[in-house]
């Protein structure tokens, strides 16, 4: 049954462009004398790096298919997704307009700096405006349509049915690197929920008994749970998987971003710095840093690191401009 499903998957795989350096390594490393498995999705590229790149392979292909004249997307001022989208679109000659929660800076840093270097057009929104960002993007798209121009809108985090397919194939990639029958769970940060949704759809379709463990860094536990399940079901319907999404295999580790998406506490920075000094691997403040703190407390400290895989989803550029926090 599993083999026939794999063949069926090959037949149904949507078109993609080549952006990511994959497969990414699955490494065994040691932290505080405890071994664990880390999937290095921070190594999908250099300036075009992180988990968003897997999604964008399918999204950009779809934008080209729909004859897009411009790409619209949104995120925080230091959004990894916005930076990845800008660079990916530019590789295919597509201009980009970003709708960012934040404000312009005289001296930009990190992802914001790269967006400017790559020539993205940027509209800045305050928090209340950003809550209506989908409506704002749609209004801007309609204005372009009146000029016979087609703007392709990518929602927050690239979390669309075709985008999250990038993390469906992540699971089939992982199956070639490790026996998932011996793995209890896969831990990742969850912003918009697309990464977790793609994995959940895959483990449901392939009938794997693996938990998808999401550390929510932006939305509440209730909201991110709904987002992940809705996206997984959207993928299920889009690609006629005809499977039951195993909601019981989704775990949300709550309480690791109480300081807010754009902030990080000193105790978490201490863990990130200790980990970097000991392993040579650096986590970002919005996503992987918080997710690793959760992973360390819940699994690694209990010596379960070879049963629970940690996904390093990237985000390195988000460190820049925060030197005082990290070195203070």
C-alpha cells in the first residue's frame, strides 16, 4: 500500500522551479552531552535559505503558470518569508511588492536590508493595518487588474495548498535518511503553520505514526492549531490525496513566545549563545531559537534526542540589527 502511494505521489506532484539545495543534511550532533537529530533546512541555500524556499519552489511555479506580472506578499519587517520571496521572484524576473508590519529605518538590517538591496517595493503597515493585510493586498491587486496587470498574491509565510506541498515532500526526503518507524516526533517552529501542515498531510497520507510538534511563535495555540489543520486539509483536497488528516498526531507546544513574535527573552538568548558556542550552529530570535528552547526542555533534556528530530528552519538574517540583545 505504501509503495503504491509513493508511485501515486510521483504522478500527482505539482510543477516546481528549482530553488532549494536539497536534500538537506540530517545530522547527529551533541549538546550538553546529549545526542540528537537535527534536520538542517537552514542549508537550503545562502541568501535564499530556510524553510520558505521549499514552499516557494511550488509557489513561484504557480505564479509563472498564472502569468503574474508582479508578486505580492506580507510579513513582519524582518520576515524570512518576505526576503525569500523577493529573491526567488527576482530570479525569474518578477518584481515584488511587500506589505510589511513595521516601519522604514534610516539604516536597515537583516532581512529588511536584503529586501531593499534586491529592489522590493515596500508598503509599511502598523499592527492594526496589518491585521487587514489580506484585504489591503487584494485591493492593491484589483487596482493593478484595472491596468491589465496581474499581481500574484502569496499569503503570510507562503502558506498555500501548493506552497505547503514543499513540506509534504520534506517527509518523503526524510524517509530516505532515517527510518521514521523509529522516530516519535518532528519538532519545528510554527509561524503561519505551513511547514507543520505539509508534514502532517504527508504523515497522514503515508500512515506514519509520527507526531508533528509545532512550537507556536506568533499565534495562540488555538489559532495555530486551526491554521495547520485547515492547510493540511486544503493540501489533501487540492491533490486528491483522499486521506484522513491525523489531527491526533499534531502537538502544539505552547508558551515559548509569550514575549511576542518580535521579542525574545534573555534566558532564551543565553540558550542560543550556549548552543552556538558548543555546536557551531546559530538559531534566530523569532523562530528556531524559541523552538529549540522548547525542544531542549521537553525532549533533549530527557535524553530523547534520537527519537525526536529538530528542524532548523533557518532565519539567520533576523539576527542582524540585534547585536545589543545577543551580546549584552
